C-alpha cells in the first residue's frame, strides 16, 4: 500500500485554470493539502513546471479559491474511441500548490474531512 506524507482524497470537481491568463476547463480527480490531480483536454500539452492559477468554485466554498500552482508531472492518454479522431488529447496533471492563502488551506482541509467519512462508509 502506498504511503504518502500528505493524505490524498479522491474527488470529482470541475475546475477552471488559467494558463497565461487564458481560462481553460478541467476536472480535479484527487486533492491533498499540497496539490491535486487534474484531467484536462488540450490540443497542445502543458510543460512540466508551467505555473497555473487554479480557480476552485464549489458550493462547498463561500467564494472561489484561487491557488497559484505548478505542473509537477504530466501523463498523456487518449480514450480508445478518440485515438483515431485526432481531437483534443486527455492529460492527467500532477499539480503542486505553490501559494495557498491560510483561509483557503482551511477550506481544503474541511473538504477533505467531509470526503473521508463518505469514502470510509462506501458511499
């Protein structure tokens, strides 16, 4: 079993991220206090080390969280149905939070505490 220094929880949350101040959409598929995993669809890959601004908007937050982040790793994949079409490519991105306001950090901790009992109960 994988042991992590910081616990990570599975989540599915739509996110907006800014690359060079241009908004793009993706999905967060897991979350920790130090970062997250995103699935994004792009024609051009991002480069490891790219700085992003993540905007996390959810009913769980009183207002959207804005998190300065860095692309730590990239994994490219194409679902079988799309491989022959030459459309946007799916990428999984490992995202490291570079700067997170203390109030935003507490919001993320609260969400992780809400998710954990759901996961443990099998829901």
